[in-house]
C-alpha cells in the first residue's frame, strides 16, 4: 500500500495562533464510542484555523456550549448540531453520523431520540469514501472480521469493523501521511475491538467464537471436546497476556489460520517482524502452558 509524501521545499508558514483560550482536553468520563467521532472532529477543528467564536456564530450555538461539545462535557449533543459543525469544518457526514448514532445508543439514548435528533437535518447521502479507502477495505475486510470475531459475538463484530472503516474515513488524510496506511488502519481496528471486548485485568478476553477452532471441531467424543475446551481456555488466557503485536499475530495465525504473509499484509509490518513476534509469543506460551501444534489452516 503506497502512501503520499510531500516533495522537499521551504518550510511552510506557521499556523496562525488562535486568539482566546486554548481548547481543553476531552473529559476523562467520555466513553470510547463517543471518542470515536469526537477526536476526529477536534482534529478537523484544530487544523482548520477557525476559532470557537467564528464557529459559534456560524452553527448558532453559544461559544461555551461549543467548547463543552468539543470536550465531551454536558449532555450528549443532538445530531443537528453535529451536522452543522461538520458542514462548517468539511467533515464527511456519512461516517460521522454512523459513529454519532452508535455512541448515542451506548450513552442510553433511545432510537426515537436518535431519529428525532436527525429529523431537522438534510438527508445524509452515502457519498463514497476516497478510492484508496475502498481499495484498502476490499483487501482487509475479511481479515478484520475474522480477527474481531475472535473477541466479539457476530453483531458486535460487524459493528466494530464498520466503526473501524468509518473512523478511518474521517482520518484518512492522517492515514495517507502515515508510514503505512495498513498499520494505521489496523491500530484503529485493534482499539475499536478492544473497547468492545470483555476484559479481565485490563486485557481483552477472547470470546466464544474463538473456541470454534479446527482442533475443537475435530474432536469426536465428549471427553475429547471437554479436554480440548480446557486446553483452549488455558491457551486463550495466556494469549491475552501477550503484548499487543504478539497477541495480534497469535490470534491471526493460531485462531484465524492466516499465513505469515497474510498477517504481514493485515498488520502492515514486515514479514520478518511477524515471524519474530510469533517466536517470542510461542516462547512465552511454552513457558506458561503446553502449547498445542498449529491448526491445519496455518501455513508459513
């Protein structure tokens, strides 16, 4: 996956300093689904050069309320306000609305409230994302679903992957400017899945779908299934204690059955790094439990 780089040239002019008080940080109480759309909006605002006073006048919202909105303070905002702000900052409405709606439901808002909040806005037309975004999605979507499915039930899995591509769309300029768009996108997926997964000791737990492995399906007796289940539970608990990249590699290799090259493509890291992380992870697991052989689906 190629990325865009600026040609050498003179240093750009410094960004003019905004008058007035600096925008405060996002409140610590803001949840992950709320942050999913709030952080990109803040990035658009900070890079726009606009002031809170200017935007307040344009979107018909008091400056203090706008500041609260951009910090995640106070009541959860209605879509009509977010829609006006998005238009002023040039933010794509389709992915933003999806993330706003999911966060509203997570915040306890009813479906009726969500619909009423959208009534007075223009239709959110599903304008297509950048071509590079669509190309990347076509390559990685299956792998993302398989990975997310190891931690989440089907509905949450699908939502996590859709949220990932929506967040990626909103921040695609940053993705293109990053060293590798695949790595940028994967980090969004990992954070999104982690936020939705169950946790123990602050580590994401592998979900029920992870037990549907080739080894488990191959058992023909109840005793064999129970023994394999116990081994799998021990293995999954140990995998959850791995560092992030090692965990990703082991989930994709051991549970999803992807080749090392496919894992390299999904994570956006060199093939040698995949193999190194796998060796380190296997060493840790061998010291912790009796590691079963790879399933038939994994290839070098």
